[in-house]
């Protein structure tokens, strides 16, 4: 049985994501000029075209497709597709910049217990979905095994989260002198 608690693999952080590209040059331009990533040194021992970028504590590795003409075509924006998400300071600034750059996007708003999260979704040159949000408005509340099993959907209702918060607040605090 795989252990579901703690850190069984002793992980420290997310290091990078890899993205297969039709054109590393076009994707490099996008990730630099739209998302603010900067190129970093990539080992010379790789025998294929690519680029490494870094910012916001994460790396993005762009890999040249071996068959760019047969890569899936960009489809309509669907927030339920695989995507990477970035938090921002100002949703209105992001929206204005996307409009200036003539990048098509969709806006969404999620409400959970009176807390609102705004989201903008758009594609990179190869169709990978990018989300920009103010997701830090939504608190991260760990679920217990019992609450995960009692959920009929992946996201549980706010009452369960509030009950967990109350339980955590009611636990006695030990003070050592």
C-alpha cells in the first residue's frame, strides 16, 4: 500500500515542467515576453533542440518536437483541460496586457463560501492552456482521510472545510516554559 500522508519520497519542491513544442523559438519568445520567464543554461550534452527557462521558483523546459506537423492542433479554450496556473497581483493588469498583445482568453469566476477567485485562460503557441488567477484568495485547507472519502466530487463543500477549521482551532495548544 502506498503511504498517503507525509512526504514518503522526501520531496522538496516542484523543479520544472517540460513542454514539447512545434517551434522552440516561438515558444521561447512567448514564455519570455508574455509570462516573464528568462533563459538559463542548458547542458550541452543534450543532442536535441530545446531551451530552459526559469522564474517564479519554477523551471520550464522547452523541447523541440520530433514531428511538429503531427502535434495536436490548438482547440478552443477549456479550463478543464490540462493547464499550468500562475498567481498574479492584478487581474485587470493581466487582462489589459493580454488585450494589448492580442492574445485570446476566457474569463471565469469561482465562488466558494463568499470568496471569489478570478481566472483568465489562454493558450501558449502549442495549445498548452495557461491560467492566470488570484487563487491565493482561496485558503489551502488540508482534508482528512474521512472528508476525502465522504466527498461526492473532488472539491468538498465549504461546510466540511469550516468544520475542519473549527476542529483545528479547538485543539489545545501546548506552551512550554
